[in-house]
C-alpha cells in the first residue's frame, strides 16, 4: 500500500480514537456525579445517573437527616452543617449547636464533586431598550405598571464579560388593571435576546407570579453556570423554582418543583 494512504488511514484512526476517548470520558464523568440541593424550605432536587429529580415526599426528605451539607446564606458560603428534618429544616454544626439561618436565601448542597455558586445582586433597570423590544415582541401594550423590574449582571458563562439578565412583570398590579399579566425573564448578550421564562395570560387578579433569579450555580463543572429562577405567587400556592441550563444557544428548563 502507498505510504501516503497508510499515513492518512492512521490519522483517521487516531482522530476517531481521540474522539471516542474524550466523549466516553465525559459520559462516564456525567454519570458518576451525585448531588442534592436544597433551596430553603421550598425545594429539594437530587442528581443521579445524569438525571435530576424533584423530591416532595416527607419520608424521602428525612433520608437526608444527619448528613453534612455545604451551606450558603445569601450566596455566601457559611460552612458545613448537618441537616435535620422535623416538618422544617434544622441546621446543626459539628458540636450539635443549632444554626438559625436567614430564610431570605438559603442554599444547601451535598455532592461528590465541586459545586460553585456565584454571588450577584439585583439592580434597577436604567436602560429600557431591551425591555421595550421584548414587550413589543410579545405584543404587550398595557405595561405602565411594573411590579418587578430587575437587572442582574452575571458572567454566567465565565468568559470575563457580564451578561445582562432582566426580570420584568406586572403581576399583582395595584394601581392599574391590565388585561394581560406578564412575567418575563431574559438574558441580553451582545444585543441578542435569550428567553428563560415567558408567561403571559389574561389577568384574573391571582394567576401570575413575580419572577426573580434565585441562585446561580455550576452543577456540572463546565464553568457555565446554571440559573435557578423562582416565581412567587400571591396566594398560599408554593413558590415555583426552575432550573435552567444553557445549551446550544438556548436556556433549557431541565427541572422544576411543580
Ligand atoms: Ca459572560
Ligand atoms: Ca454548568
């Protein structure tokens, strides 16, 4: 056989071996990850065999009793605590001293790999450009009264540049009675708009929720942070928590507590 062909075939074989080796390794790594995360009293999610589940059963929650979790309060890591379930969650340190946590934002994680959490703060929206674009894209004209209007600047993809996340809503408007209620969360990156949450319906006074970014956390060690959105209802209906992953230029909803 011609030497050139042998070299060419060898290059192709090496290329495919590399390809399968790295893809295979990634798959094995994904399947080996196990994690549990608590979003205050509201939500428990677990990861096993590359698949997330929502835990609602009280008996299942008690299985975490006595286990050590890495705890974040208002996005700051406050160390490791043991969790105990007795209708609500109790936290204890290693000397069995109870820790009273701030119910504002409490996140506990336990995993067999490293989970990073990003700190962020909501800001006022000064530049209305993208809001106006999104409202007209969604045919919303009666939007005088915003009950949620927040900007979050977060470098979610770790490229050194912060992206702009917007949360807007007119849920539970007090001064006006809009025909449509909307709750929209989107990201703007280099002038491009990417939707996360988009709920628009006729207004019956009760049926909407106020959206906000709850937590920004990397759950699969790829330095692209996943976004946990929450939407709070006016009634006793519990808060809607949603986990989004950015994949193929889209935010995919991969898990919800409802
Ligand atoms: Ca970025
Ligand atoms: Ca990630």
